[in-house]
C-alpha cells in the first residue's frame, strides 16, 4: 500500500506541506517517517505558495487538465455523480474530486462547463471557480488554507516558497536530495490566469478574503 503524507521527516528535518505545494514531489523522496510529531530535536520546514498561485494551480489541475485528459467531455452529469458515489465520494475516475463537488452547487452548470472546456476558455472557467470558491473551500484539503495544517501543532523554523528557485536550492541543500517535478501545469496557462487576477481586482479580492489567514501568516513577498 502506497503511503503518502503532508508531514514527513527526512533525517533531522520535519517537512510540512499542503496539496498543490509540492506534495507529490515530496512523497517521492527517501522518507524516514510519515506524520511525525513535533520535536525540538528536528528542524521544521514548511513549504508554501503565494495563495494566488496555489489557487491557479488547483484550478488548472482539477478543473481543466485532469478532467479533460480523462474524457469528461464525453460523459454526462449523471455518470460523474454515479461514479463518484461508487467511489464513496473519493472522486470520479473521469474528473477527480472537484467536479463532483461543484455539481452539488446549484449555480454550477455542467453543460456550460463542458462547452467552455472544449473551447479552452480558461478565463471564463476561472471566473466560475473563483466565484464558487467561498462555498467550497472547506470541503476538500486541496483548497484549505495552508496554515491550517500547522495551527497549534508546529512551530516553523524556516519557510520555503516552492516557486522561488533560491528557496528550492535551500531545501535541496537541507535534505540532500533532488526534487522531482510532478503535476506541472502549462506555464502559458498559469501566466494567463495570473494576468487575469492582477488586472481584475474584484476576483483578486475574493481570493484574498478566502485566504486572508495565509496572506497574514506566511512570508509572502
């Protein structure tokens, strides 16, 4: 059985991360212990991302790339919901966890979603995701605030922004291992979404309000 965790120990380092914050890459490393408890003898390292970037990454992976690659354009809403129930709400093989979750929201139109996805209309889809995010944020760990995992559990010694090359070099030096790249989205698509957020203050504010705790606690520049 494959064991994976958002909190791992590599030698004398406890590394804490979240989904869409190098979780998959971290769990491909040589790990000494999964889910270790806090201890003064270990250095605590938290991997994090700017919440805007993490929101984009989650959107591109679970609302765009994964469903499209798995053939969601060919199936019905009924099939998605049935498949999700059969898998006990762990996610549909056609589209993962996000689309079944969105289908529970009355203002999500599955047929319109498929039309926009087929047109590759990223911005209109991104708007839909951001508007629904306040309603769904707490319903899956992929969208939880990053600070939730450490609250009242760990005192962090060092923060690593995984989108900064200098920070990644520091992490590699500390763990003495190379970091594989997993689930990488298109740079062009990421830049398109970043530009949209930066030029649309209302949508940017929605994300800020949702993740205000992250913005206030994490060393975001």
